[in-house]
C-alpha cells in the first residue's frame, strides 16, 4: 500500500538567511514559503540569527532577526544558528528538510532531504583570488547533493552543468523555474533620479558578470554615448578600479550608480530605453523577467540559461565579442518597430513564469520523494 502523504511537514534550514540580507536565493525561499502560506500548507522556516529582512513577515518563521549589519561575527552567528536549529529540525519519515544553501549536512536519517542548486558559478568561474573559498563552497555543495533525495535546479542549463561537473544522475535532478517578484509601483509619484535616456544594468558587476566589456562597448560607440547614459542599479558603489576605467575611457560623467527598494528598481526598469545583461554565466537570470514585466526591451548574452529564460523576447549577442554587442545595441535601439515588438513579446514571455507554478512543481517534488520512502 502507498504511504499516506498528508500531513506533510516541511522544514527550511537557516543557511541562506544567516548569510544574505537581500538577494536572489533568499528571495526564492521567501517566495516559496509565501506560496505555501497562500495555499494553506504549513511549514517551519528556521532563520536562526537571521539577516534576511523579508522573512520577518512570514507566518512560520522561527528565529531572531538582526536588523542591522553590526554583528560582524559571521562564523559565530552561523554556529549559534546551527546549534539552535537542532532543537527545531524534525527527523521523521513524513518530513521534507529543504536546505536553503550549502553547509554541512544535518544529522537527519528519516527525513527526506531536498536542496536547490541555483548555479555552478563556484565550479566554473573560480580564479586565483577566490579559488580556496570557492573550493570549500563546492565541497559543501557536493556533500549536500550526494545526501539529497532530490535536487531542484532552476534551469535546464544548471541541471546540465551539475550533471557534468558532479556526475549526478540526471534522474535525481528536477528543473523548477523561478519567477518575477518586481511589479509596477503602486506609488506613481516614484520617479527615477535621472533625466536623460539611459541603458540599464542591474546587479553585481564583477568577474563573469562582464560589466567591464559593456563599459568598453559603450565608450567606443559614439552613437551610444551621445544618445544614452548608462545607469547601474544595485550592488555597491563604483570601486576605485571602475572609476579609473571610466576616466581612462572618458565616460566618467556618463555612467551612474543608483540603489534603492524594489519599487525604485521597478521604476528604473520602466523608464529605461533598454536593459542590457552581458553576463558570461547565469543559473537563471531573474533580471530578464523583471525587465520584461516592466515593459523594458532586453539585450542579453547568448549563453548558459539566458536564452532558456528570455526565449525569443530578447536580442542576443556574444558575451566575449564587443563588436557583436555593439552592433546589436546600435541596430536595435534605432529600430522603433523592433523595440515595440520586444516589449510586447517580453510581456508575454514573463507571464509564462509564476511563483504559483514554482510552488506547484516544488510540491510535486516533495510528494514524489515522500511517496518513494
């Protein structure tokens, strides 16, 4: 006889919440937990001594929120959180333990273990400056993947990378796509702090993100420089290296850094002439959906998961080819009909992804694992 699946118990570990105040991975787990609430599915989200602001408002969050980044003892904070988690984590055959990031596997024997792998950046893009840190991260990721009953990846691209790099059985890996959390502002008085047409870049700017190449393309195109500024939203202020690069290329007065809430980000998407995503690798590429949902034409590198997410609703270029990027931008930004078509297709593409769909497919993974116990 098949075992009874209900009531199912779901437990989210503290890992990402003690590490990340805001970010794509903590947002994913927040959105998944919120869908569980909306669909009347109880769970426990153990934040520990958590940084993530968003999970404060969830019904089943356990732990203590640290509202300021003043506690700098990251290792100690995680150790205390792991110790406290031992008093909450269930070890029963009707329970799903969903790891939120990669640290030492918990000592559970009866509970089913799920982990979501968002990307393989640490394995594919290590360099001399971060190789040791990336190596330790990768060891923890591999250990949890080996322990897990099922692995969720957020794209077919990440599934392929995980299969190839860790020699994981592809039957163990289920693809569940993410969705957009950025929506039009309910406060129309919110305006962008920029009064010229601009191209928008969002997020971190280092290494594989390929931001420097975008700057060089922008700087060497007299038409792009004359028609648009370049606005970078999010991450930290420009570094000394970046400022020197802007000065060297004589575009220091044309490139601007902005930051703010999701409401502000939505306004920047809505008012941009285009969103440019030159990254050499992404596990998914949430900004693509964010831009599409706000009616912003999308330009993206043709690699990893980006075509999987954007489909035919983006203009693609080769990430390593400055001329390819320049030609794509110049030709399309001067073609109003193509831009209008991109906006329409972007709206339709973004509708194909939803957090409700993510929830339903994740629940199916949970039930399949429990049924196999």
